[in-house]
């Protein structure tokens, strides 16, 4: 068995074979020091073995203590297959081979390098917890356990990826989530057949249920408090080792427009901010296409004074309103992407200053008009109000489609495109949950936490979109 293991680990120059003779029997510790806790290995495995070798010979007694789990101060498990033993070594375990035994013992003392828990970078809040997930899934599970201290918080472990052997955990609260969603999700995770999983979005794409849509069917978050709140609503979370982001499902259009801070502020402030967010989300999608359609085909609906101002600004512009808008939108997209990719200390400066300088230079050069710069700037600011990046990216993509239709077909094209988008949203399902619930289908009870955020003492029931029907009550009515 030892020779077979060495053959499979050929050319693994970082593997260590530590030989220890115990009562005349050869023992071999096999491990990779860069991914093993060497201090624990030395203290709890190597030293006791060497101490055993120097004590009174009693081989049968030693084997008996091994079988009873009392030979070492840390837990250890048997592995009977050679392939399994090799997998354990490359996964960060220490394997103990003992001459004459048809199996090996392994010690789970994995130690990967990881960063400390830090502040959330993408989902910032002023009031509320600041901690965020990191790349170590065990740390992420501990952050979640710190939020929900209940026996019904369950975790199911999966290993996905032929080469990466990635640890994936399905997390839910028993009795809150719908049984059919849990069964469906478990079945999909168990049947994953893929070479490797390096990002949790890979898992999401593998489980998109055959629905091809630009809208995200899963919610991504890096905040433990958001995951905890979603689990208490009856939703299911997926945590993956190596990714500082959790996956939440089912997701709806309205959960994508909600922020953690809505619940940390007073319900007056939370409701007002949410209404502002909804309004500017619509602005980010429709404003450029409406401006181009109206100025190109329906100028008669513009007040005379404003129409004169717009016409004067566009007097010497050599391009149509549609071409203007496409030039400015593409320029702002390039600036936004450049600001994301270059180092952070200069990224924000480049995106903001670059937009101001290029916009001013384009107006002075007579390439675009000043009203178009204002429209595109307002649209860019409005797109940053959307709290979840995935929905913001979808709106940015659809904005170009609506812009082209508005510039070629006028308001009729914008209305038709908006209708198609709404029909598509009404058709979408996220693990059986309607994407537009509680608007379509209409569920009045859930409106307490949709467009507004009513006081907590009035939200006595969980959302019917996610929760098991036998456990809908969140709190007693006061």
C-alpha cells in the first residue's frame, strides 16, 4: 500500500515521508508541510509516536489503543482505499501508514493560509455589522453560527470538482425553508459533474434550471448578517471554500433592490431610501432611451422653452441623438471598468475626473451636447444606487437595447421593450418562486417589506415566497 501511494505521489516534491520505527514495525507519516498544521503534527502525532518507540515494547496493546482511538490526543480516522489516502494527503491531511495493516490512519490537521475577517467592501452600510466573509469556508460558517445560535441551523457538505475537490456547504434552517426547494437544491448539488469550481458563480450557472436570462436568479452577498436574515426568512444559502461570497436562493427582483441598511435604520428612513432606490433604478434603465426617443421623434411633447434650449445646444452637433448617447454611454462604461481594474488609490479618481474632463472636452469640441452629458451622468449615478452588482449589470446591458429601440422606433420601441422585459420577468422562476412576487402574483401581505419597510412589530409573518407554510409566523402580534 505504501509503494502504491508513493507511485501516485510521484513528482510531488513537496510531499514528506517521515519514517518512525515503533516496536520493530515501520511506520510512515505522509503529509505536505505547506498545507498541514506542522505544530499540531509535531505535538500530537510525531512526538507521541517517538515516545511510544522508546517505551516498553507492547505491540498488541499499541494496536488496541489505535483501534479504540486513544493512541493520540487528536481525532483520527481509518482509510482503506489507496486513492482515498492519496486524496487525503493532497487535501492537507497527515496520513499514518503502519506496516502490516491493510488501512491507514489520517489526521485532519489542514492549515491553509487565509486572511483575517475584514470590513465588507461591496455592500457598505453606515449602521450595522461591518464584518464580511473571507475565502475560508470554516471561518464563514463560524461567522454564521455566531449570528444564529439554534439547533435547527443545518449544514450539508458536498465535494464538487474532479480536480479541485472544493468543499461546498448547503445551509438552511430546518422547518423554515420549503422542503421541495431543499430537495431540488440538494439533488442539483449532488449531481454536479465538473472539472473544478473556483467561484460560486460556476455553481449558480450549473443550476440555472435551463432558464436563459440576463437577470440574476441567485443573490450574491458577502455579509453574514444578510445570509442570517435570509435563512430566517426560509431561504437557502450556499457557502464555498475559496470564495468570500455566499449564494442565496430563491431570489426575487425585489430582494435584489433591498439593502441590509434598510433594516438598521428607522422605518421612516428605510422606507424613504428604498423608494428613492426604486425610482432611480427605473431612471438608470429608461432615462437615456426616453430622452433620445422624445428629442428625435416626439419633440412636440417637450415644453417650448426647454425645447429651444435643447435645440440650441445641439445646433452644431454632427451626430444624431442616438449616436451621441451611444458614444457617451460606451465612454462611461469604459471609465467605469477602468476605475474597477486599476489600483484602488487612483481608480476612483480616474473614473470621476476622467468622466468630468472627457464630458467637458466633448461638449467644447462639439461632439456631444451638454444635455446629453447631463442625461448620461444622471444615469451613471443612478446605476450605482442599485445595491446588488448583478442586477446593476443587467440594467446596464438592457439600457443599450432600449436605447437603440428608442432611437429607431421612438416611444413605441421603448414601450414595446419595457413590456417584453416585464413579461420576461413575470415568466421567470427562481427554484419555483415567481421572480416578481409579491407583485405578480399579487400577495398583499408581503407588501409590508417590498416598496416600503414597515415597523418590525407589524411584520409578524415571513414572506410566503420563501417560507414553509407551516411556519410563517415571525413574531407574536402586539
